[in-house]
C-alpha cells in the first residue's frame, strides 16, 4: 500500500521594512514575512524622532528598524527571526518558544502595538483562503500586552503594549517584553486527507492518500507601529482609529494607560 507523505511546511520568516504596507509582502523562497510599519501622528515632532524596531532577544540583534527623523522616514536592516524552526528540522505538533520584542529606537516615548496575521500559501506564494489559519497556533503574552478581542479574526490579532515604551537612555535599549511566547503547527494537519483508488507504476491497485496541506506553507506576518505620547488621544485616533467613543476603544485606551 502506497501512502503519500505530508511534507512539513518550510517555516522561514524574513523581516522586511515597508513604508506603506499595501500588499508589499513578498514570498520569494521565504515562507513568512515579518514587517515593521511605523505610521503615526507626526505633527509638532520637529527635532525629536519616532523610531521602532523588531528585536530578537536570543541573538541580541535589532533585526530591522524604522524611524522618522529630519522630516523623512529612514529604514535600516533586514533579518530573519524564528530561525530555530526553519527548514527541514521543523516538527509538526512541536511547540517552539520564541522571544521577539519591540524596541524604541527613537528619542521620544511611544505607545506601541503589533498586528499579527497568519495564513497559508501554496508553493507559488498564492494565498490559500480555503485552508484553516487556526491550525497555526501562536501563544501571545497577556501580561505586558493587551489583546483586543473585538478585532480578532481567524487570520488577525492586534495587541497593544500596556503603558508607555520610554525612549532609550544612551546606548541601552528600551524594549517591551516578548509579545509572542510560542508558535506551533497543529498536529491534526496529519489527519486531514482524502483517499482514492489508484495504480502503481506496474499497474497494481493501490490506495493513495492526498493530504490537504501537502506542499503548503504557512505565513506569520507582523506589523509593529507606534504613536507619540504627546496629544495621545488625538494621536491614537489618527493612527489606529481607536477612540473612547466605543467600549472596545475605551478598553484599549485603559490598557495603554491613556486618560
């Protein structure tokens, strides 16, 4: 009896910085993309600058950063995260602990959020909306970060850092605790298949098993952005569309510590 084997998804995350995140994610050999997008209310910033970065704690590396200075957006760096679960060594059903944070690389205090997307693509990089993103398990921190339940979908989660991320002092980094604790691909994927009668190369009858996720790749895409603390209510409403006009908005503002 012949049984087609499920191929473990290649799990590789590239960190890309985009100025405007409008379908600019690229899948070219990589199987997941992490993007930093700092769009905030920038009036009256003058000499001070806003800055945000993704920081990989195990390697003590700023993977990418973006900041607003001298009237224009600047960006530096491109790197990989979650490299411990990349390639052929990845095991379906195993929980991988992660430690990735957001760092303030500017000169002023900020409010910070991350938007996390998860979905599937085929070998050509085409998004597969017929496959279940909930089979991609991400465990978020719920102490230092607030998950806005009102905005959660099968693909998207929005988290806000509780409080203010201060500007760094001299050469010391100012960063949040990790917003993600672990990543795991549901072991139930192995049981999602159909069977059909077929023949082998010699014409003998066999049963073939065709797995729903064979050859598929899963994507975890993360946007990190920040807003200034000056005129906080207006800044947050302008950048994130969050206000005290709704219960969900009030809960976010409370988590941020904005009065």
